[in-house]
């Protein structure tokens, strides 16, 4: 099951979005009466175990999944359509 987690497009998309949002944040702003747990965006990414260095491979995985899933869908629909004629 661990391997499926690594190619889950929802997880990959969430991690990519978090990296895009938090990577360049130098200071996390908190209200005066709130406890600031994280100082920077990189602290947040580290807490969740998100690694910005893997970003390229996540994009490659997402594109590969799109190509494979769309090709499979096309072939299934094509096979179904041919069976009607």
C-alpha cells in the first residue's frame, strides 16, 4: 500500500500546492494573543515532511498519470464504440 500512496494524485497535488504556497514565505504572521508554532514556510513544509526537491518528480508523475489514464480511457471507449458497429 505504501507504493500506491506515492502515486496518489490527490496526495501529490496537495503536496505540490503546499510547496508552492509555503516555500517562499519568510515569516509566518500570528496575532499577538496566538502561539506561533512555525516561524517560516519551510518550517511548515518540514513539519509535514514535504520536500521541495521532489517537486520535479511529482510533476513528472502527475503528467504520466494524466497520459496513462486518458489513453486507457480512450482505448476503453474506442473498444466499446467498435463493438456497437
